[in-house]
C-alpha cells in the first residue's frame, strides 16, 4: 500500500502572495484550505478452493479444500468483471484427494483512491465562526473491484462479485460559538 497526503493553504487574502489588499474577491477567496489523500493498493492474495466437498463437510469445515492447479498462467492480459483470472488453470480434485494449489496463488484486484477536502473558517463577531467543508471520496470515480469469486465449483468462479463505493460528496456547514 502506498499513501500520500497533501495539505495546502491557498495563497489568497491578507498575508498571502495574492489579493493581499483584500477587497470583495479577497474576502471570498481568503483562508481556504485544500487537503488530499491518494492511496494505491496492490491486490490481496486469494486462494482457489472448493465448497461443499464431502470430505470437508464431514469434518465440519466446508470451503477449506483447495483446488487443483494445472501450472498454467493465472493472470490474463485484460481482466474483466466476467473473467478476472484464468479459471482454466484450476479444477476440482478427485474425490477423496486434496488439491495441489497453494495458498494465495491468485493476485486479487488492487485499488486506487483520491479523496479531497476544501474547507474554510469564516470568523464572525467575537468567538463565533462559520465553518464550510466540502469532502469528496473517490474524487476521480475510479472503479475499484472488491470481491472475486475463488470457489471453483461456483457458477461465478473467476468473476468480480462486487465493487467499492463510487464517488460521493458531502457539504458541511457548522456554526461554532
């Protein structure tokens, strides 16, 4: 995971490089802050497994039996939601045997997020302050896959089954006294 933060006080208004004399435009633009966070994550390791195998169910632990791995390349050149990895590389082991696939053999989908916030405090009379805040999550609206079906005997094996939240924005107005 890589994460970077940036905090900036915008350069307009008294004591700043631009619009130092204030005026109407200076009063509107002064004291704004901008904060952003960028996060990039590589994919989570996943394991191909079998659900409902008689040997697992008899032991009370369905879903722990691993699949057979053929040795073929797992990654595909252009993953889609219908085929995130090469499903032909995995198969159901023969009855009464264990699969030869190792744990964490499949690299799951990574994610990238850019979150941002604009905020400003407007001083009123005395100790009263009006705070404005606009927050955007997933500002660039990247599609971030969340879950991949790794159950070999599932009809959705190898498919993306959910995505993370799309862009959302929130505006807050707070009066402090």
